[in-house]
C-alpha cells in the first residue's frame, strides 16, 4: 500500500495485492466462510497472470509519488495449532532507505 501526504493527512494512493493469498487470510473477509462462494481476491490474483504491465506501472507510480510504503501482513494460525482459523491482519510500515529501495 502506498500513501501520499495531503494537507489533511495520509491518503491511500495505490494498493497491490500479492499473487497468492492463503485461505486463512481470505477467511477474514467473510462472516461465514462455509456458506460463501469463497471468491475473495480471485480477480486480484488473476491480474498477475493477465496484466503484468499494469502491475509494473503501479509499482512505478508508488516509487514516483508515494511518501510512505506499508505492507499488509497476516498471521498463520494453523502453524501454531490454535482452534482459530481466521488470520489476524495488520499493516506494517516498511522503513529504511528511499522509496525505490523499499
């Protein structure tokens, strides 16, 4: 996620999703996973196969315009052995260097 500074604060400029999102992460976006069609982020993942140039353009725009870059990450509860199946999602700021290095 790339953010631009405005007079009123930070504003989201571009968001690029990963090619593969795990089932635990996709569960978080549904209230009832079993009754749903489980189609969350399927279009975002097919974009990596169909529109590589568009994704590269989005990365270039983030490098050129954004002041802050953050990554949206999630936990993996199945590795811990908990009863919970939905992942915890949080946003982590990427620090160090200039924007193209991040």
